[in-house]
């Protein structure tokens, strides 16, 4: 672990919650093989091996090959079943620009680097995004036949702000998606409107390929009040 800390002396990592694409972090090897293991180890030390394994199982049992941060966060909250603990971990390790320092402190590792980041805060960027919720399992059965999603939306903010601003709205989209096995909470962002539109079509084509799903579009922007689902047929 100490060798990982030494390797990260010149890295000021973007918090996990702030990563939306490869452009959000410059050194993939340092991030994946050094920074991420420290974050996971710190979380495991706080929650214990049993809950850590429960979280990993939820991640591995996902029916999709690729996941995103919303699902990552959702499964951690489900494994903990403790909102206060989840909020504490999220603040320390997933959204804070001092996440690495928090992990080093939790793991009792000596840090040979400045106590605060020396680089500027991440510059705002424009995201084209949609939020989609679907059944966890048994998609297309009579009790698991609902998909909710937003229209393509646009927002300009920093990578860290992106998750913070949209998380409450993503939760509302999930709550509107009623399925017996529970529903996912997928927040997807792209660099252009065309890329986002193509991705949304792929998701809907994949999960409604038999035409059995009830599709609801949730349109209001964050902060405009409770979303009012609109039925849309495909």
C-alpha cells in the first residue's frame, strides 16, 4: 500500500463521482492500479469484509457488461443498508477532491505529498445526458415490464458537479420505474447530442426488443419539481 502512495505523489485524481469519460483522467494506469485500490481498501476497512463482499456481489451480478457511476453508488448504498454510513463514505471517498488523503488517513499510511491538491479545480464542460431506469432482472415479464428515461438533456458544469446536481433527479426517475425485482439507475453522458441520441436508442432497442415494455419519458429538468411520467409507445 505504501508503494501505491509513493507512486501517486504527483497525481491529483478526479473523484470517482466526477469521472464521466476517459478525458476526465489523464493517467489511466495510476488511476486504475494505484488510486482505485486505495479507495476500495479504505472503504473495506470502514465497512468490513462481509459488507464489502456483498457490494462486490451486487456489482458482479449486474445483467449488463458495462455499468456507470450511478449503479456503482446504488449498489454500495444497497449493500450497506445504512444511509448515514453511505453518505459518510460518499463524501469522503467518492466526491471529495481530498479522497486520496482520506483513504491514506483511514489506512494509516504515511503520506509524502502536500496535504491539499495543487492543481486547479476541473474546468466546466458540456454534457449531453439521459437517465434511464429498467428492471434489475427478468426483463419483459408481466411484473418487470417498465422502463423510465429522460429526454436528452444538456448541462455545463464540472465533472464533480455533474453527479451532485443530477443524483436527486436520477433517484426520481428510478422511483417512477416500478418493477418487482427492483430497478436500475443509469446516468449516461456523452460529448454530443447525436452520440447521446444514438446511445439512448441502443438501450431501448436492447431492453425492449420484444416490444413488451411500458416506456415512460420523464422530461422536467432538475429542480423543476416532481417529474410527471408520459406514456410513449414504441
